[in-house]
């Protein structure tokens, strides 16, 4: 079976998915849609696909699935539209920045029995996936504490911050999903501290750039999350799971593994400086998983509900900061 | 100048200090006191010192300084007594489990102008000291986030738990001191989550064995602390400081640095399994610093006030758990 | 410019190159030839290219370059044929197992002014390439000593050994090339010790499975090579360059970077267990470099002369073992 | 039982042993002898022992054992003298630079049934000892290949070189001993390449500063040794043993285990810069082993014969360089 794709959005992340689809023997990229004609035609040329409007893709009988990479505020509408059109849907996170809008959208997905997979790419990183596998295999016994350190190489521009929904909904949301992926239980309490240490402008926009979060579950499992919008040494992405029998940790990744030693010491290169190079394999594996979900008719994972749950944690974290107390879910 | 020592308490930690004093060219161990005659005589034989009563040591003109290694509930009384006797005092942490008792004791120290150093040994660990030095040297720029992961190889026996004051006052207190040592600002807010995951008996005694803490300072610096009473892989003691220019981290320590590779992978030995072997150098450096403080007449550090501040954080953390909210100091 | 390729040989390594060509925007795979019809048609189907005979490819006006992945004993003949046909040639190592045959072949290449690149893929490994770059950038000062540890996960089957030319011409030859790549001077003396420790059958076939080699250059630079046909922990590929100012080393590679800690210690997974997964990026970069060589008209590197020089070292190493003395080149 | 010690030689290494004896509960330092009065009196003051002449120590009834730390050319005479005087003898390596002198000396040791231990301190390094233990425990199966990289932080002064016997007898001799310690079989063939890359003066004195050696045993086990008189990044001391079941390696050691990350990368401090700090534990363990040998009456190890065997390898390596061939032992 070959899954025939329509791609909505030919921007940075759209290109990543186009490449993953093109490189997958079970998939074919049929058409791309983008409001910016040049973006669409450039991508169409690179991957030998057609340019169509969103309407045309919606009605196309030669398209089985769509990948939604348009701006965030269009996600929920598009999901509903393509769910009704009977297409399988892969949507970049988040579904929406508003929790009730997400819920309404997921109702449509549910009513239409649509296949919806949400783009929490990190679950498909081979290293993080291996951490999860080790946990599933019992390597650490009962999970007790998850520690996630996640720092970006640099802060995004102000206009991005404005549209992002804030650090919890934009950045920490990945870690909330990873926490849920690894804790083995749902978090029931959230406490967050947040401040502006990296860039004063971020504070002026009402957002934070440095946050610490504790999650805990009903049985007392705990998760610590540390986020910063800036790490001079690259894209810092560490995860560890501590349990009754031991610990499993994923190491940071760099493009080149050499070490230079001299009188100043032993130096390895900085980490990846960009999420796309850091998560190249994750993006390819993610689309492969989506294709497999469609081909085998299995349940999509991460699902729309996973997207909802991570957003609820982000909202709770923000409330915790504002109210200076632990928020119970 | 040779500093002449009286040692109060010949137990496990007393022996550690006796050895450090004996091995220090600027110090001499004159006498030991212990309620258990056999403990005193064994230590006296090993290090060639006299056995005296606490009274005799208090009045001795041939003793300049005392090291207090007696049970916790005697610390404050002994500090006051020896402060009045004009001896320099090194006291194992904590001064007392009760904050007001500590304050009263420090008043006496202050009135008598006594030299008092409190036994936060980790400040003298060469690796943690090197982290602090790197921070002081500006290697990470402005400090933003401190992460401390501190896990014991195994839970202490129930009778220890009962007398310990609870995990925050007994175990996390070291991390609170380390946080203060590295943050460069006083914490003003504390949030803690705590649970019983390791040993149900600890819960029955009203204590916790697994805790997560966030501290924050006035300018928004944050510190994350993760504690567990059990780590199957040894004594897990990691510290890192993230700042505007970079990161500095102290690696875990093991007795033997070999690696065995075979079909199962690459395996290094577990970490130290005991705090005394992990902190051998720290204990020696600590007493050396105390001797230097006396010899040079410099200010004792960590001071009684450092002991007080760490205890206040421990109390606040416990309140945070009980009340489910952030405690402002 | 698009380079149009004919692929000679559709076996294991042929497929690797087909994939690299297919994934390269500057190249197109036009045709494949293979004596085994099924191999050719399977590869043709996967990459959408034609099946042609070697004769047809030789005469084809729509083919600019060939990749020779046929059995070793056909390499020299094919190189000569396609050199005369005016095609650019990429040939898997070795050109031939016989030094004089290689020389005769390179004469034809030289007379015809053909572009010939030889498949020493390791030069294109990003980690080894970064080592070379660090050396070129002066990071280690004057090169003094190169150490290469190169061990295969497991010994090849007897029939492979028989055709391989022996361990020096088959396996160590990669390290001889790497030594030349990194020493910055030609080796002038070779000493080797060799024995059969892994598999008695290899000895019965007149070959060795464990070898140690020292190379030295006119100015006294030295290179140590350690080879084994078996490493239980995976594909062990380490290179380091020691110089007047410091050291640069490439670390071993594994598919997944996690670490599991428990009472037995800290364990990372074994290394890659297959040269194709270990050198995935190297193979892609290698073909990209060949395409760039053709597109820009630059000198091919590694060249036929590089292939000759490595083979001469292999022959010298074998003589050193047989005669128990250092061979001067 | 307390072993009563006389120390011959109060120089740098004499002080190391004095400290080890003083810190060992089973030993007592009774007297020190040194031709330089000030060296003797300084050491005597530090450790509270007497100053005696060598004659006095030889005849002393209150001395059980001597530690010989005098200049190399006195070692053999002193060993013979104290063997005849019935003292247990620890002698710094080498016994003598001349093989026949060593043999004559060992004859006297043998005739007098004296206890003689030779100072190959590295056997007592906890990391190298752990490598040997792993080998003995079967962790790597049958030993096949040993790799030793041993580089000094800096070249010694010319006057030292002159008296040293050359790099093979002075520096590589430690690695020859380590090779014998780990190979599990005696080397029967030696090939060495040597050159002057670090310091031209060393060459003018007829010595080398950079050497590569291959040893092999009767069954074909191999050992590679790489030595340089200069490593900008500190005291480089790596050992690994590869066998039929796996690999065991000892990592390099540094005083402080921190890592600083910034835009230039991840940097750990240089290694120890001095053999005394690198081998602090080894020296203490070495004297403890000597004391235990005397106390328990076990066979001294490393023995005089171990000293002889390592020197024979050094002589063979030098001949290999001079004659450009493999030397069979």
C-alpha cells in the first residue's frame, strides 16, 4: 500500500515532512498547498509534486492523508475540515492554543472517526525512544522520577513569541508530552517557577524565558523540567528516568564526535545548534509511524488527546506561576 | 602555628575528622571525648591522643579548637559551652533541628565572638569547589539555573529516620547549602513535592524518601533539586550551573575508572556506594580549611548563619509539601 | 549540472551507492548492470533506472560516470575500459590485489586523462573528516603519532578470506589509507606482527586475523595500527592524532546514545555492528564528493595513486611479517 | 606486626615513600639516610624519624626493611648489601641499567633468600589493577591484544636524559612491565621504531623522545606501546586489553572532574600534570603491598626477576631500532 499525501504549508517544517515523505517507500507526495505561491512551487519542484489549493486537496480522491504545517491558528479548522473529508491527518503541535477549542476539535475527530496524529516529534527520536523502550523492558523497575533538561540554543524573535502562546504552550509542551510518555501515569499536580533571565523583551511581551516545573502523579511519581530559551553550547536535550532498579538517560547529541586535547583541556564540539538537525531522524521516524498507522489501521499515537493533555499541563503551569501555588488537575 | 584539637565524639564521622587532623601538618589531635569508653580508647590508640571528658577539654589550656561529632541534640549546647570557653568550633551539621534553638545558639556565638564553622562538607569536594570556582571566574556568565541531583545508595534504618528531622532537614539540607553556595543570591521562594516511593516504613514514620524542589531568588534565578533515598547504581551526586555564557557541571565519581565492553555494551563500574569514600577528599579539605581559618584569623565559612539559612529552607520545603503551595521566605 | 550515472554491480555495496546517487539532487541513476539478472532488476525497480549491459553503458551517450562495484578481479579491466570510453570512474577499493596490475591500470587512466576516484569511504566519515580538519587547522600542531584501532564485529566467511588478498590488502588497507590521510608525510618504513587468534580456519587459509603495524615517515612520524577480525562489542573504529600542540581523537559510534545504570554499573549499548550502518554518512558524502569532483572539474581524491600507495603498504606489511623485519619503502 | 623501615634517599620519591610508610598503621619509619644532610634532616623532621648513615641502617637491629631511593647507579650495590644484612628490600626501578649487573645482583638476592620488591608502581594503580582483575576474572576471555599509550607531560632535563639509560630503559620500561602484567604470556619478539620529534637536544644526547613498539608472545598475543616525552594535555596513561570476549580499558585520570560548556564546546580539564599526583594511590598501595609481603611472608611481586625481564625488553627494543628488525628473545 502506498499512502498518497497532501501537504498543507510549505514552510520550514513543511519541507522537513516533504523530504520524509519523499524518502519513504510506502508514501507518495501528491500535492502541496501554500498561500505563498513561491514556497509552494519551490517545494513542488524539489519533490516533483503538484500545487493545489486546500480546497482541491480536501476534495481530491487521489489523496489519502494530509500533513498540516500551516500557522497554528488554522490547525483546528483544518483538522475538522479534513476529518470530515475522510482524510488521515498528521498535524503539527499544537492543535490550538485554547483548550476549549482543542476539545471542540477533538469532538469532531471523534465523531468522524478520523485518524489524527499530533506532531510530538521527540517521541520518535531514536535515543528518547530507546529510553522509553528500556523503561518498558523493566530496566529501571518502577518509574519514580523523570528529569528533563531542555534548552534552546537561542531565543526566538519577538514576533514569534507573540504568536507562540507563551513558553509553556510553545516549548515546555514538548517536555510535558515527554513526561507523560515516560512517567507511566498522568500528572495530577503541577508547580512552576518562571522568570525572565535571557531577554528582557520576552518579559515585556508578558512571557518568560526560564522555567522550572515539578509534576507529580497520583502514586507520587515526580518529574522535573528545566527550560531555558538560550544555551550557548547548543541544543540541550537531556532526559533521564530514575526507578526502583536503576536509571536510564539519553545523552546529548552533536554532529561530530571528536575531542581535541591540549593545555586548556579536552574539548568536544558544541551540540547541534538547530532543532532540525538535532531531530532529523525523529522527523523521518515520525512520518514513517504515521504512514504505518494508516497502512496497518492501528491507533494514532501521539493522538489528539495527547495534544490536549500536554496543553492542559501547560495551562496549569502558567496558572501555577501566576498564583504562586501548586495546581491540581 | 599548630592548632591543638579536642574531638568530641569518636563515632564514624569522628574517626574521619581524627584522621584528617592527624594527617594535617598544621594540626595536632590532643584529646578525644566519648561517652562510650571503648570508642574513645580505640580512637585514642589509633591516633596517639589522650582520652578526656568534655569538661576537661572545655577547661584545657592546651586545646585551641574542638570538633563536635556528638549526636545532633547535643550540638547547640556544646557550641554555646565551647564558644564561652573561647575555643574555635567546628560542628557537624545540623546545629539543631529547631530553627529557634539554632538562632539562640548563634546569638551566643556572636556575643562571644567565637569562631564557628559548620560541616557542610560538600563545599570542599574538589569537583564541586571547581564548579564554584568556574562560576566565580565567570565561565558561565550570570548564573541562571542550578540543577542538583542527589541520591543516596540506600535508605537509612528506621531509627535514624526518626531522629533525623526528616528528609529535608537531613538530606536535602546539603543541597540547600549547595544551592546557596552556587546561586549567588538567596532563595526567596521554595516549592517542594514529596512522596514515599522507596520504603513504605519511611512513610509510616511521617517522612518522605523522594523529593523534588524548586528554589527561586529575587532576580529570578532558579534551582532544581532531586533527591531519592535509594539509587541502585551508587551515590549519585551531580551539580550543574547554567548561566548566560554557558554551563559547568560536576561529574559523578567512582572508585575505579575502567570500562568493560562486550556484546552487552560498554559498562563502567557503579558509583561510590558510601558518602565517606565519595567525600574522602572533601572531609580532609574541610578540616584543612578550618585550621586555616584559625591560623589566619579569617571568617569561618560555611558559618553558623549558613547552617541557619539551609535549615530555614528545609523548614520551608516541608511547609510547601504540607500546604501544597510555594513558600515565600 | 546533473551527473548521469551507470552502476556496475547491484550487490550490497552497489545498493549503497545507488541510494546515495538517488538521494543526491545533482545526480541521476540512469542504468544498472549486473550479471545476476535478479539483482539488476530489483535495484532498477527500487530506484527507477534502466537495466543495461556493461557494453551498453560503455557506449551510452547519456551516461557521464560509472560506479564500479563488481568483484575485485574485474576492477582494473573495467577502469581501463571506461577510462578509454571517457567516463568519470568511481571504483570500490581495491583496484587490484596485484601491485603491477594496478600500476598498469593507472597508466591507462593517466594516458586517457580519466577522472578516477577510489572508494576509501572512511575519509568521508564526518568524524574522521573532522579529525583531519582539526589537523589541517593546526589544532594539534605538527603531527607526530597517529593511532588507529580498527576491529570488525566478526570474521568474514572462509570464501571471502580466500578472495580477499589477505587481511593487509583487505582490512588494514583502509587504515593504511587513513594513516596516509592523517600523517601528512608518506610512510617509508613498515613493521607488522600478525597472528591467528580469532579463527583457526583463517590461519589454515594462510591468512591472519590479528595484526599490529608500525609505520614511520622520513621525519620520524609514527603510526600504530591495531586490527582484529572480531570485536564482541561492535565495529571498533578509533583514530587519534598526537602532535606538538595536542591530540585529536574520533570517538566510536553507536546507533543509540543511552546509558542504563544499576547495581552492575553504567552501561551504554554496543557499537554499530555493521560497516554499512557505521558508515552510512560516509558513503553518502563519498558519492557527493565524486559528483562535486565531476561537476567542478577538480582533482579526484582519493585518487588511483592513493589506492596504489595503500596497496604498496599492505604488501610491505605482509613481507615484514614473513621476513621478521622492517620493510623500507 | 609493625614493619620498621629505613629509608635510603630523601629526594622526591623518597618523600613519597616516607609519607606512605607514615600513613600505614602496620609500618614505622625509624630512620632516613641521605648524603645531603639537609634533605635527610628535613624529611626526618616531617616524619619524626632519626637520621642515620647507610652503614648504621645496615647494622641496625631495629630496622626490618629498607626502601632504596638513591641514584640508580647505587641500586645494585645497596640491594646486595642489604640482602646480606637480612633486610627486606624495596628498590625503585631500575635495579641497574646493565643487564649483566642486574643478573649478578639477583644471584645475591637468591643466595641470601632476601625479600626484594621492585618499584613498578603502576601495577598498584587502582585503575590498572582493576583492568588486571577484570582480565583475571575472565571479563575479556582470552587475552589477544594489549594497547598501552603512555605519554609524559613534558621531557626531562638533559642531565636526566644522560643518566637515564635512554627512553626504553627509563620510560618504556614501565610499559614493558605493564605488558607482561597484562599479556598473560612472556613476549618473545620485539619491534620498535623511535625518533626525535619533541626536543632536538634529546637526539643530540643519542636518545629518542617518541617511540612505538610491538611485542608478541609465543601464541601470537600482541602488545602495542606508544610513548612520547611530551603531551600538552597532561600525563596520558591509557591501557586496554582486547580479548576473545571483549575489551577492558582504564581511562585517563584528572584531578577535577568538571566540564564547562559554551559556544566553543564542552571542555574538561587537562589530565594530571605530574606522575606523583597521577600515581598517589599507586605509591601508597605499593608500599602497603610490600609491608603485607613482609608481614605475611608471601612472594614479593613485582620481583627482581620482573625488573630483569622488563629491562631485557628495553634492551631488545633499542637493538630493534638500531638494527631495523624484529628482535627475538
